[in-house]
């Protein structure tokens, strides 16, 4: 009798859960496309089937012109080294794990050593190391960039069917420009709550003697990654960066109009989320209907500008300061992972 009662309870509970999902689906009210069009956006600018947004500014001729910037044959990596306690994490993201299939001791323990091999299994979140945010990574409402409904194009078993990082593979090279805001201010680190204005980005470009051109990849140095990684390593990895308490330096909401005016193709930074986080810009957050990181909605979802995060710009900063050249050929091809929601990559600046 008890067994029958238990089975009945399980059936009732299951039906209740299913009913809740059905009712939720009935109650869901999609946001009209007109609501999205109230904000600056590039939806439809390159056609109804576009998935690369402002990477359309990177034309074949601009790639050819950018390649002419290579004068020394010098390659400068700008990816952050992936390793244990290799950098700050936030939210529920986990660190990197590695498992060697065979180690040296494993092999020599064989009584008859001979031909051997090794490889590894690596566990990493696609936004847990240097990567590019695809245009479907974050959204407000029920549609991602260019109006694609998320319910149709983001699947547990298939990944991100539209606006994924794979769409960038044939568009991931061109002219790069370092805007070294930290060096311009004469500091190693701008500080956790420093907001970079659009006017300051223009001032940095002028100070460096570089012109922002359509199709450029703009890399913004704040000093965040080195500062926080040093702090975390001193604690043996026990310290955890908090987005809402600690914050990070980065551009504020006037960056939206700046990016649209300059027709930049890509923006990246040596921090977790590119943009300034706290104190929260209440007006901007209210406009884009989010409690935090409004530039992710405005820039990714509305304008279609890919965002590159967790860069290491220290070596590039030193090199640019030494030769006074802040432009370079930039290659940032994402890993060709099936319908990727995060573009893991090892970008390089070539001078």
C-alpha cells in the first residue's frame, strides 16, 4: 500500500511540474519587434540572415590594408595564460582542470618500456579564459541580435544555432588598435570602479597618434587582469573577484554611440566583461531592462559588436610604448567548436 501511495505521489508531482511548464508557456508574451527598434541597433542592416554584425565592416580590402602594418614580423600574444588560479572568476564559473592520460611515472612503471604517448583532457568554461562573446551570448527579452528568437535557436543538445562564435571564423583578422588607457593615465591599474568615457578614448587615441577607422578591433587596456591575478595568487586561489562588490574599470554607456559612430568591428579588454560594472549606471540599466552590464545588451544584442574578454595586454602595451606604434595586424580566430556559445581563442597582434 505504501509503495502504491509513493508511486501516486511521484506521478502527481510530475504532472504538476509539467502543468507549471505548460502554464508558463501559455503566459509567456514575446516582446514585439518594435520595442527593440526603439534603441540604436543594426538589425537588418546587413540582411535578415546576418549573424556577424559589425564584422561586416571588415572588408577584404581592409584586411589587405591591415596586413601592410606588418613591418617587423613580430608576433605578440594577447591571450591570458590558462592555468590554475590563472585569473579572476565570477558568478558560478569554475576554474580550469586538466587530466593527463599518461604521465611519465605511468609509462616507466611498465616493466618493458618502449614506445609511449601522452595527451590530456581539459575542462574549461567557454567564457572562463580568453574568448569572444558571440552575438547570441546575452540578450534582453526573447530575441537575440538581428531578431532571432532564442527559443528556436539556443538548444541544450545542439548549442547556439544562430549568432554563434563559429560564424566569426572567416572574419577574424584585420586592423587592431590598442587604446592604452592605463598608460595614458600613468598608472598600472585604473582601479575597480573607474569609468572610461568616450571622450577619454578619443583623447587616448590622439595621445598615441592613432586614428580609429571603420572595421577596427579596439583593445582597451585597464590593468585589471594583472592586478587581480596577482591578488588571487597571493591567497593561493582562495580570493574570488565579485562583480557587484569589486567591479571593474571599463567604458560606460556613452561607448554605445561612440562604437556606432566609429563603426568599430570588435571591442576587447583586459578584464572580465569589457564594460564598467559598479557603481551601476541606473539610467542605462533601466533603458536596457537589465540590473547590470547594460553594454552587453546595447553592444552585443542591439549593435552586433562582438566583445572580447580576458585579454592579456601587458606585453603589447610595453611594445607599443617602446616603438610608439599602437596599430597592428590582429588575428583572433575562435576555436572551431560546434555552434559555440563562447569563442575560446588565442589572439595575436602582429607588427
